[in-house]
């Protein structure tokens, strides 16, 4: 008698895609004001340690074969390291942010200038929006967060700028105030025309969203990885994927396992110092999607 086979579906083969990112060395990083629940101005920060941790992420992207562009850090703007908030870029067009909090507003002209100088079709915003912190491209669809930072009107504006479907998702937990703290796009291939899926798969933290948004996510992404609260709470979802390698926080051990089971290659990078400002891996990474 032969032993019955246990049916386990093999994990699909994943392919890494080339990425071009914009980063900013945290030379002026510190926490001197509080605009999210993670920031405690009374807790000392170590700028040298922030730079060292950031450098590891930067170097890892290069080792993985990606391209990294740098924007000059501005003194007096300690949050500029979180370049995900510096814009939202698709097809060589850059939609510039309009920050919710006064403390970051001076970053916008610097990002706009960088985009212009680097040949991007640069669109200035009318509405409050915090760039790729709240807008994530999943296949051909723009997932747009609101509730804390980017205003609902920016969702209409981002639709006008890129002429793509925009899906509004409402965040409800102040710890997860940007969409990129609660949801990761796992297969960031741009558009069906490039051989990508119409809707790329995602991982998300269900409890960060209101009920209506959870319903939308469940319908649109039936195969999504649902991440546990304890992994979300260590910023596990603030990660960057190239379709195979997914850079995540070393504390998100459950998410790491889920990724492996699905055939992804999680790589751990510790940005504990930058977490004192309420940002992680994805926050420090802005994707520059070319024309
Ligand atoms: N201290 C920054 C802020 O509150 C952190 C931004 C994090 N960025 C992000 N994409 N989630 O604005």
C-alpha cells in the first residue's frame, strides 16, 4: 500500500523587477515635533545610527540591482528622509505633495525642483496629499488612503492627473496614518501593457481600515495576505517589494513566514531609529516609474 500524498500547492515562482527609487540620507534626522503617535520629542534620537541603518537599506537596493537616486536633505526638515511622501510618480509624471502639517510643507518645493531637474513632468497639487505614503499603484489601479493625511479631494485630483481608476480606502487607527503603513503592494509590475496583472496582489492589516474599505479590499484582492496585528504594530507592512524580494522589518516574524509560504523572498532590514519618527522601509523609498 502506498502512502497517501499530502496535497500541498507549490508556491508560485516569483520574479524580481527592476526598480528606480528616490531616497534622502537622514543627515538632519531627529524628532522635534509630534505629528503622529510614534513621535516623542522627549526621547533622544541618534542621527548617526539613523544614517547607518538607512545606508543598509540603500546598499541593499543596489545589491538587488535596483537604481537609487538621492535628493539633498534640507536642514530644518528632519522628516525629509521619508521620501515616499515626496510625490507619486507614474509614467514619468510626478504629482507633488501638499503636506497636511505645517512642519513638512517646506519639503514640497524641494521635491518639485528635483523632479523638474530630473526630467519629470511635474504637476503641482491643489489638494492636500502626502504622495506615495497614501497612493499605491496596484497593477493599473491606484489605491488611495484617507482619514488622517491625504484629503478625499486629492483622490479626485490624482485620478485627473493619471487618468487611472482610484479606489478610496479609509484608515481608522492613528498609528497607521498613511496607507503605506497598513498595506503593501507585493507585485509592483506596472500595468497590463507591461505584462503585469490588472490588479497586483497586496498584503494588508485589516484592522487599520474601516468596514467599508475592508469589504472593498476583500472583494478586489481575494488572495491578499492578511497580516496579524502584532506584525502591523511593528510596521511590518511598511515594506518594499520588487515582486520577489520583499524588504521588511525584522520584527514582523509572522509576515515573514506568510511571505515565504507564498514564494516571496523576505529580507529583513532594521530601521528602528527611523521608526522613532513614525516611518519605516517604505516611507524611506519613493518609486520613480518612468515613461
Ligand atoms: N514623521 C513623518 C510624518 O509623520 C513620518 C512619515 C512616514 N511616511 C510614510 N510614508 N508613512 O509625516
